[in-house]
């Protein structure tokens, strides 16, 4: 346990946040980033999963900080641990989702010469992805007070290790439950995020999971084959984009309200760090940079020779817009539920490209470019959420928060750089050995099969209507349509029951605390006290599930 009080520590640290490029921090960051990138590559190409390694990075940093050897004791600082966990999670998702998956598409299509141009485009997508999130995190569209479940898990892990006592015990017990449950093939991370996110959004997520699990048997129909989940996501995603545009307007709005089922955070309401102007500039910058990246791919990948002038211009604009839209939809889903339907949203753009008649090679490059965005966007959001929670007690808060966020971004860039180098070295032996991401094979099979009729388009247009209506009436703060579609697309068995059961426990525990249960000192503190306990339980379940995911590497190897 720390020798100083949190208040004293925060006051002392407020003048200078630990830097990501300090020698000890940087060396540890690079070593763990290599580990994260390798874990991500092995698991995505063998088991088709990309584990969240941020909690693993936090645990390793905490253990190293307990050593009194030379400067290693500096890693006992929770803010340095936050920098390290940011980098290792960034390298894992960058290598697995943003880099290897896109370059596998042209390789499987029989165009190995396009791997390097695709890798260049994927690097652009990865860097722009993270840059946009850095610019717009803690805006009205992507507030720091939103769930970002994996971020809460990382922060609570670091705080429990620093403070010890009851928090550490509760987190540890929950982590054991999460790990053991995962051993029995139960999606414990789904239960974990249900303790952390917006109740309405997660309720729709659970409903979508249950419908996806039981509709095929009860209705004797394959929802995915009939493009029902894709249609719902299209409708909800379009409305979500309109809602995002409306948030960028300059007109003054009334004080934002907190949706039912989510505790109000007065701290956030009074101290949001990104206004509408910066939100608008950040998204417009992202669109311009994504279009520039698409033009680079077109020139390097030979799209110029396969399409006319107008066709090329249309392809570049579509690829740039697809990258931005993919990023936002995946980010919004991850913010509320901790799950991001990157594969399914990419598949939507693939089908759109087939409908538009885009030739095979340009379509493959478009799909790879879209697939490179989203996961890093979500992961940076998770890590910024963790840092935001760890820095909330600092005085003065605003300069310390902005300095800490900047250092986290630098640490993420270090992780990305490591991931890029690892992928450049490893992709040839991996692909030559037949190790490719399963989702990339699905993309290629879909491209080769094409659309034999208009059934897919008809069904997506039809099911876009209820998706749009649910998203519209749920409002931008709940993202109910996007989360319903996410549940339908993820379709993980038993996850729906775990989500709904955890939500029931969450509501019951909060009401018990409000009635004076436990040691809540008074009614005013009952809800925050319940939220803290639930956050620890949820963080533990997510941490245990993540540990199990990483442990699967022995199967892959």
C-alpha cells in the first residue's frame, strides 16, 4: 500500500505527469509491446481472437514496481503502470486487428504483391484511427464518463493493486470467478461489462444476443444468412451518424442529462475537455486523412489502372468515408458494451461494394482499409478511460488530465510502432504456414462468391427500418439500436443470459444499498458505494476472462 495519501500523491504529481519516454518506462513498454504484438498475431491467426492485454500489462507493471532494484521501483506509480498497459493493449490490437487482418485479404485473393501496399494503407488507417480518438475523446459524442468497460477494468486493477485491502480482495475473487467461468467456455466478459455500462444499452445488447442464439431454432431461420443483423446495424448506424453530426453543431444546448440507469457524474459534466468545435474539427480532420490514405492505397495498389477517372474518385471517397464510418460505429459499440463488431461492419461495406459493382482487387483493398480502423479507436478509448479514472483526484485537474492523456497517446504510438515492425517481420512465415485470420478468409470468400441476386440488399434495406427506429427513439446517449445490432452480430452463445443476469444483480444490489444495506453510511453515498463495488466485480470478471484468453496461446503454439 502507498506510503502517502492519494490526495497528497495527486497534488505532488500534478505538476509533472510521468513521461512515456522515460528510459525505464520506455524499455518496459517496448518489451511488453513485443509480447502483446506476438500474442495478438498468434491468437488472431489460429483461434480467431484478439485478447485484451491491458490488464495483463497492468499486472506485470505492478509486479515489477514491487521490486526495489534500481529504478524499477518507479513502476509502482499507478500512472506509469497506466502508460505501460496502454502500450501493450495498443500493440496487441494493432498487430491482430488493424494490420494482419487487412493484409491477409489480398494475400488470400491470390495477390501477394498487394500485401505491402495494403500494409501501408493499414498503417495509415491505424494512425489516423488513434489520432481521431485522441482529438475527440471526452466530447459529447465520446464522453469519458461513458462505460468504456475494459478501461474501467484496467483502472480498477491498478487502483486495487496500489491500495490493497478490500478492493484488492473483491477484485481478486471476481477475477478468479471470471477465469474459472471462462475455462468452462462461459463468456464471463459479457457479465463483466454488464456491471460497468449503460443499463439501457446493455439491455438491448443482451436482447440481441438472446435473439441471435434462439431465433434460428425457434423460427427455423438463419438470421445472418438473411442479413437481418446487418440490416439492423445499417439502419442504426445511419441514425447514429446523423446524431453524431447534430452533436457537432455550435448552437448552445441545455445541460446534458444522464440517462436512467446510469449514475450522474457531476465531475464530468463540469469538466468535459473537448467542446463541439474540437469534436467537429477532429472528425473532419479524420475524414480528410482517411481520404488521403485511400488515395495512397489507390496509387500503390494499382486501382488507378482498373478504374476510370470518375470511378477512381468515387472509390477514394467511398474508402475514406467507409473508414470513418466504420471507426465511429465500432467505437460507439465498444464504448457502451466493450464489444466491437468490426467484422460485421466491414462485411456491410463489402456487400455495398458488391452492389456497386466494384472490381475484385479494388474491393479487396477497400475492405482491408475499412478493417484497419475501429479496433484501435476503441482500444485507445478504453485506455484513456483508465487514465481518466486514475487522474480524477489530481489538483489542478485539467492540466494534469491533458498531460496524462498526451503521454498515454505517446505510449500508444510506441506500441503501434512495435506492432508494425513485428508484423513486417512475421507476416511472411505466418501466411506461408497457412496461419491467417479466419475473418479475412470470410471476406475473400464473400468477394469471390459475389451477389447472385438482390436478396441481400432487399433484406438489409427492410431490416434497416426497425434498427433506425430503435436507435432514434433510444437517443444518442444510449445507442440502443447499435447495441441491439451488435448483439445480433456477435451472437456468442449464453452471453445474453449472462448479460441479463448481471443487469438483474446490478439493479437488485443498487436498490439494497439504497435501502441501507451493507455499510453504506447514508442515502446520498449509497449509489456511489454500490457503483464502486459493482465496478470492482465487473473489472474482476473482465480481467479473469482476459487472463484466460491470453492463456490460450499455449493451444495456438
